[in-house]
C-alpha cells in the first residue's frame, strides 16, 4: 500500500481504477470517505480547506468541513447526495474560518471495504462563478431599476418582433400591462396602416442589412389599448447577442402635448388671437400660393376686398 504524506493511500483507490497520480493533478478537491471519516484527500483538497497538510483533514468527518445544515445530513449518510448527479451547491468551512462556495458531487464506489460503503466526494470551487453571477444579478437589478424610473417608454423585441421587455413608462403610454405585452408581437402597439410598413423595414434589414429606421429619431403613430391613435417619437437601436441573435430596443416618448402646442402656435401665427379670424400673415400666404397656381395654370385671379363699416371700433373694444 502506497503512502500519501504520513498516511496510507487506501487500497480501494486502485480497486476503483483511480490512479493516485491522477488524483494529485485534479483541479477539484477529491476525498474518500469510509466509516463516515475522510481516509484520503488530494493536494487540491488540502489547499482548498486551507490546511497545512493532510494530517489536519484525514480522520475527520466530512461534516466538520460543511455548513451546519448539510453537515447534519452528511452525518446521517452520504448516500443521500448520490442521487443528484449534477451535484449540490453548498459552503465548505476552511480551517482558517473562510467559507468557500463549492459544488459537491458524491459517488458510491463499488469496492471491497470493511465497515460499509466507500464514497468519493468531489468539490469544485465555484467562488468565481458565484461572484460573477452576483455581479450579473446586481447589474440586471440596476438596469431594471433604471427601466422603471425613466420617463421614456422602452420596448425590447427579438428578430421576430416578439416583445421581451416592456417598462412601466411603456405600460402607461400604451395602456397595456407588461404581463400582457410580453410574448406579443410589437405590432399590437401600431395602427393597422403602419404594421405592413414596419414588417417591411425589419424584413429588408434582416435580409440586406439596409435600414432606414435604426438609430434615427422618427415621428410615427402608436395605438393605445382603447384604440386611440397618438403621435410618438421613437428611436430604434440593435443589440447583438453573443449567440448571434439580435434584439431591437425602442426608446419612445408620447408627443401628443407637443403636437397640440405646435398646432396652437401655428394657428396663432396665422389667426387673430381675439377673433380667431385669419390674419395678414395667412392672407399673404394664401395670396402668394394662389398667385403661383394662377401663373402655373395661366389663369386669372381676382382679389375682393370687403370693408365692414365701423368694424374697427368694435374689434378694438376690449371684452368685459
């Protein structure tokens, strides 16, 4: 029987077809438990447990190095862990008090050994994975929080036009709950007349790469859940995933109020604020246009001037 440090390497390791040299170079912690105690641990396991040598590990129960909940389960028998081939995520208690995230797999060895079954325990250090996952989760939470607070509606759709994300501002803008919007085609947000144009733009872009809609701020029409058509300002950008798939992100704002103000300003520029009658600017614009039409068609044009007697004093008198 060979020795590892000051400890004999169990004969069943050879019976199981496991070479000690292979165990020494394994990147994961490997230990063998028999009679409920650790009888062998490889160098990676010694390092992972922050031990100075195998002496501090061998002869101890595996439960001593696990968090209490799983330690109690191990004390009842390792066979409970053999049913999960993917392994169990838990924390190891290193000798320096550090908690280490690992994925533990337990395999029962079919070897000859007195006193009960022998289990091979593999522990993979997943600390880096956990940190990366936590960082990703935090980043997604930040992005989600941003999506909830921005005033613009943000809608994300895949290549087929299926909505994948729908922020609160979009819910308010279109009157469509997020749960109802997710999984629907983005054309539910468009008037019927605009749907074919949208499908044509996307189809042409996916086929030829030519796009007149990506990255450009445009004014289009949207439709609310109650059927009301309203003006929106929208900018669509593309996000390419690592797997090669594409996602289209639309940032939009309701410009109904702005359009109303523009119409009001335009009206006041060509009408009298008091009487709401057309003013000189509108008259000059219409006259210029009519003269141009008459000249182009070689037609005659007449301008009739009507003077209302005593209208000016009435017009200049303030209303009560």
